[in-house]
C-alpha cells in the first residue's frame, strides 16, 4: 500500500508540474464619443412665383439654385412674384457628411376651391450627400410643378408640407 501511495504521489507531482502554468492577463478600457446631433430646419419655402397658362398646360422647374424655366403652354409674366428654391439649414458635427433623402413622390398643392397641381421631380444641392464644413450647411431643394391645361387662377399651397430627411453617413 505504501508503494502504491508513493507511485500516486510521484504521478500527481508530475501532473501538477506539467499543467501548472502561470496565468497572464491584460486589461482594456471602454470608451465612446457622443457627436453633435444632426439637425435640419426650414430656412425658406419653395415658391414657383407667378405663372401664366393656356389651353395646353405644361410645367415650371425651379432648380436648387433658384433658376426658373418652363415647358409647354406655360409662360412667366414680367411680374415674377416670389421665386425661390426651398432652403434648409443642416447642422451637426464639424466635417461630418450626411445623406439626403428627398420626397419619394409628388406633393399636391391646391387653391382651396378644388383645383390642384402636382409638385415632384425633386432635386437638391448638394446631392446625394452634404458635408458640414464648420458644422453647418445650407441644403437647397428644387422641383417641377405640373400645371394643367387652363389651370384655374389663384394662390396654391400644399396642405401637407413635403419632407426632407438627413442622416449621418
């Protein structure tokens, strides 16, 4: 029995030496940086100005730069009225870029007397991304107004504003 105990003690000693390595460890820290929230605010509405039409109908295009052109039976009177691309002020983290999402479909404008026109084919400057140089940028939106044949005279306005969305890249 004593021999058996001695053999067991020798085997256990070897096992302890062969598997008994010293453990090592390292540490790391966790960190996060919260950036300035991205924000967008209306800085000016989209206005097509004064428009004259005839029995043909047509369209008026406002570019993001505010330039106006026509097609079809639409003309632009000498008294132009208010003409402007929509403008939005985008603010956020300096030098970050952001993606721009324009309306997916047209917006209807009406004169509150049952007459409507459609605004669509949205364009922007910048496009399709902007950069927040100094933490801010102005985003300009243009579009195409479809004017019906013999469109009724009156002031037309969208009941539901169109939406522009921005998100950090």
